[in-house]
């Protein structure tokens, strides 16, 4: 069960790290602060939704294993 959960976690962490990296680039570019805040908010919402999807996927993997064990 643990091996199945490793890849979604690794993918989720890498995705959020890349997303934060892109967000940091926008804060270095000279654009109005309002646009920077909107971009930051969008990045935070995407990262939060990625965390939610990751937790949902881990829950599904746990239930899938329980179902597989009950078949035997």
C-alpha cells in the first residue's frame, strides 16, 4: 500500500514546488502590486486544490486495498 502512495505524493510536491517557483518569478517582475496579489492568490488556491486531490487519492488507495483484502 505504501508504494502506491509514494508517487502521488512525489508528483504533488513537485507540482507545488514548480508552481511556487513560477509565482516567485511574478513577484520579481515590475508589475502592479494588485496583479501580484491576484497571481499569488491563484497560486495558493491551485496548491490547496492539489493538496485536497492528493488527500482524496490517498484515501481511495487505502479503500482499494481494503476491498482487495476482503475478496480473499
